[in-house]
C-alpha cells in the first residue's frame, strides 16, 4: 500500500505542472472565468470566491490532487487557501485544471473560511470547456487538453448549499471512476 501511494505521489510530482507563484496567474485565471459564459455572472451575484489557477491531479488506483489558491470578497484578496483531494477506485492518468468556488452569501463564505471545509463525494462542479470536452465532479473527473481560453463556455448552474463550483481543463488525460472528496484549508491574509 505504501509503495502504491509513493508511486502516485511521484507520478503527481513528475507528470503535472507546478503552479506559478506570480500574482498575474490569479488575474489571468479570474479573467478566464469572467469571460466564460455563465460563470462570469456569478461574480456580480456572489459574496466572494476562491480561485485556484492550477490543481494537479493524478492516480493509479489511488489518486490525489492538490492546488493553492486565493480567497476574495467583493473583489479584495482576503486570504490563501489550498485544496487536497484523495480518491479510491479505477483511475489512471494525470491532469491539471483551474477551479473557482463562488460563495452565495456571508454564511457560505464563513463556512468555507472556517479553516477546514470539505466537499462530500456528492458535490459537483460545472466543467467549462474550450474546444475539447471536459467533465468534472468530485466522484469522477476526466478531461482532454483544453483549447484556447478565449472560447471557453459553460453549462447552466446555480448555487448548491450556498456554493457554485466551475472548472476549466488545462491539460492531461484522466480515466476515472472513483469516490473521493475535496478538503479546503484557509489562512487569512
């Protein structure tokens, strides 16, 4: 089991791109979501959001994902966040994607920023596609390389329990039929 977990971690480190630490990466990612159809409307009707420019994911039987992000309220940067995911089931491959979590109101924001928020296995994200198909839920994600950022589109969604999640595939390929959840941490600025 330990060897299997080490193999997964090595695969993640070698196969997936590392997130750049430059501030413009956050601006670029926010712009992608603002310009991508329906996700753009959530900026005006949300109390705040958490944005993850790159989440790297990989797995061989046991999978994992990790990414760093920033949290904003009313457009102001208020803290840092990270996401960790562990999944078990049939899965093979690696991928990178961007994700944004919108908070409908202060209650949802406070719940997320309480320190250790988790999405259960039933939570889902709306995939933003740009040329090539992408599908994302916490019960299984698969994506091909995303096309240009400027032609991204979204499918309809609304808030669920005060939150709405969108993803955009950046690259990679993941075959997955697994169960897992996402855990978020938060540190105020």
